[in-house]
C-alpha cells in the first residue's frame, strides 16, 4: 500500500493583510504544480490591520478545506503560534514558513522531493550553506546581513546541530516528529526555531537541507529590533546549558 502524503502549511501572521493574498496564491500554485494534497492554516494574533478579514475573503475563493483561519486574541509569540496551528493540522507533514514572502513558496516542491529521497524527518531551507552557491539573502542592508550571519555562527558553534542555517525558519517536518519535539521545547521567540532543530538532531532524527534565497518582506514592517537581539542571546545561552 502506497504511503499517503498531505501537507499542512502553518502561517503565523501579524499585520500581513497585504502579503497574505499573494503568499496564499503562491502556496496554492506550488502544491498544484505537483498535484499534492495540502491545507494552509493561518494563525493570526489579533492583527489590527484586517488580516483576519482578508483571510475570510480568501477562504471564499479557495474553500474552507484548503484555507483555515485559527486566530488568537493577541500577539503571543511565534513558537506558541506553531503549537496552536499544529492542533488543527490534518496532514502527515507540516511546513512552517513566514507569511511575508521572505520564504518563497517556489521551494515547496523541491523540499518535498528532498524529503522523499531518503524519507527524511526534517528538511530545512538554508541561506548559508557553502555547498549550495544559489542560496543567500536578498534585500537586506549590510548591517542586517552581518547580524544574521554572526547570530547563525554563534548558534551553530554553541549547539552544533550539523546544519548550516540554524536560525532559519522555512522547514518541512514529519508531523509526528514536530509534535514530539514541541512538547519538550522551552524556548520562545526566534530561539524556538533553533531549539527544534537542535533537539531533532539530539534525538537522532534525520535532517536534510535545501538551498533557498531569503528575500526581505514585500509589504509591511519587520519585527526585528534590538530587543529581539537581546532575547536571542539570552535564550541561546539558556539553551546551551539545557541541551
């Protein structure tokens, strides 16, 4: 009996009313190009810009079986948004990605194909692999690139997960793997993503990488600020001693 594949895409949003129609359209196109079964789960944290209203209109277009809105009352953090969305996922595989188009849906077919080659537990998009010349970052100023690469280097050195992009957040998981790991995660914010990969490696799950080009958001403002840097460093140190 052949294995069935259904993919649940978790899209945490906050003030993404302009980006959401575009990213949903591109995700749908990516899955339809390979005739894969899928659903998109939007987890909105009480966006004041009308993101939820936009999503409701999109549901009328794509159907409630393809696009689901599972909102929360307020902004509660990226990690808990994934945990919340996972409760409603009916697929046996889960994509996590940003809704601001920095993670281009065109990589979805390649990530699926990579997972199938050796039945990997996790496939992660990488911006920084020296073995993949096509990966990278576009649209960031030098300062932002420096901060990102430095943060990734520090995190990789301390946690040693044997992946080239520990701070990235464009990934494909087997659902049971992600469910198992998130139960043990202690981190919040951006460190949440790093801990998942570090724990996956520690527990012996198989991980592969696909090169991506990360593009700065098309609409809206980034949540990146100095407080995020401080939180990242504090969370990383805590995680180093926990794992």
